[in-house]
């Protein structure tokens, strides 16, 4: 019994020592400075392809450089550059039975210009009510055929949403070669039709910001700390405010990544190679993390700590966070073991219906078998600031951010040191 009591005492002292180091090395004022900078109005909401996201990337690069991180192997800088293709329909023209349809009643989804003149291989689909909309719409989009979809005027509100998306165009990793789909707001089917549209393509630059600390004894085993630094940018004004600052989503997670990079560089005793990455384009499809995942061997990635929205208390109260996909590996159990003797606790995801495990930047690597999990405190079911102009610094609980960052630092230490290796997630598991 004495032996067990002595062991427990040593464990408590050990955890206390680590906790003191974390508290000293992850400084509250530095965390506050970073989150303020990333969520400031002059970042313009950090929308993908905007000047604001370029400014944010430059700031993160500076923080990585000041911390002493190295670029990823083979890279000359911290930006991980790639590009996407935006296809935008221009001047759609639709004529039914010799009568031109107003352009505001037409929406086009296509990867290249086209012209139809009563083409026999164009399928015409009429959707008359909301009850059949989802089924018919999904079937048309999956069919792989040229489609002319007629939406009854009863579906005007749905059409307006489709039309708004169509005007913005489509962003994809490659030129979209899917057959064109044309939506027309019309109550009757035509006997003859002529449809044409010019589609313009544009290559647009994107960039993750990534740095690393090479492992001392296990350099070919990687631990990834990540968060996305993009947000929605300039949106429709609400009470005069049009900047969706994205303070919690996900300047808070990006702040954690920067703070953890500084912490582990100061320690400089990591057995495994640590990669710190701020992803772009999460809000428009997760393209940053998808690109990143193709640049390294997923079998060498031991764990991924993806950090998303830690700016407010979780539903479990102070000193708590949840882990998505908790049941899919023993990642969470390892983290909690390392927090024994502290007040902080990690919980399984309390929002399984939201499918959060596959909705953030951990998803791509998770599908490849990596124990890649997202850590969050957001009460997603009741968060009134989510994707809103009010998601700004003034609505954050900075103490919660600091506590969560310190808990991640403390709980990750045996994975970083090579003592613990989380079990793998089932590949392609959904």
C-alpha cells in the first residue's frame, strides 16, 4: 500500500510540475495578442481568396518564424502553395418555344461552355413541389447526364438559393467535367428549347501555413497540430456590421496551434516530428486539409490534434472540452490519462447528430486511418454567434481558450514523446 501511495504522490508531483511549466510557457497575454490580431477588423474576416486571408497568412508565418520552426521538408518557406479552379457561368440564355426566359429565372452549373438545341441527350425533369425536390434534385445531380430541371414557381425560394450559388460559381481542385445542369423557374414544360452559356475558368491561389519541429529520436513519425485560419469574410450587414471576424471559428484554434508551436519549440525535446499547420479553405470545402493530406504518408502520422472553436465554455462547464470521434480510437483516453491530477477533462462528442467528426479538417486524414480528432468546446446546437458577424473578440472567453490550450499541451506530451501511440481509425470509415 505504501508503494502505491508513493507512486501516486510521484504522479501528482509530476503532473503538477508539467502543469506549472505549461502555465509559465503558454502566456495569457501572448494568447490574447494572437487572437486579437487574427480576429481584428483589418483581417476582413479572412475569406478564402481575399486580401484579408493573405494578411492573416503573413502574420502566422511571422509567428512561426519567430518561434524558430522550420518549413516542412522540401519547402523553402512556411506557405504551402496550391491552386483551385473557379468556374463561373456567364450570360446564360434559355429559350422555350421561341420565348426567351428572363436571366433571373435561370441558374447554371457547368464546368465548360455549352450550347443545346433540342438535344436528345438532355434529360428534362420537372419538380412541382417541395415533397419531391430533394429526391429529384439528388437523382439528377448523380445521373451524370445533361439536365434541364424545371422548378415550379411554388419553389421560388429554393430557386433563389440555387441562383445565388450559381452566380458565385464553383470552386474545385480541377476543372469540373460533369455534364451541365440548368435550372429554370417555370411552371410548364416546353416542346422545344435552346440553351447556351459561356463558362469562364480562373486559377486561384491558396496557401496553408505550415512549419515543423523535427523529431529527436523518431523523426519519421509525425504528430500534427492544426486549425483553419479562413472564415467567411465580408457578408450581408447586420446592424451596420458586415465583417464576419471568425474569432471563435477558427481564430481560436489557429491561436492554439501557434501557442503550442511556441511551447514545444521552447521544450525542444520532442521524440516525434511535430507539424503545425493553419489550413485554408475549410469554409468552402476543406480544400486546405485535403491538399495537406496528400503531401505526406498518412501511415507515418501518429496523431492529429485538430483544434476548432475553443472560445467559449463547453456544455460540460469550466475546464472541459470534447473530442470528436472519441470512440474511434484511444486518443481521448491517452489525453485524459495525461491530465490525471488536474481539473481539466475531455469528453466524447455530445453532438453525434451533427456528424462533426467528418465536418472539420481532421476528416481527410481520419478517412486514411489516422487517429485524427477535433478538439472543441463549442455548443454548436445553441451558439448564436456561429457564422455570424457577432463572432468577434468581444464575445470570446479568452480564459477558456488559454485553459484549453494548456490542457492540450499537457495531455499531448506522451504522444509527442513517443511513449504512447493511439490506435488507428478504420480507413474509409463513415
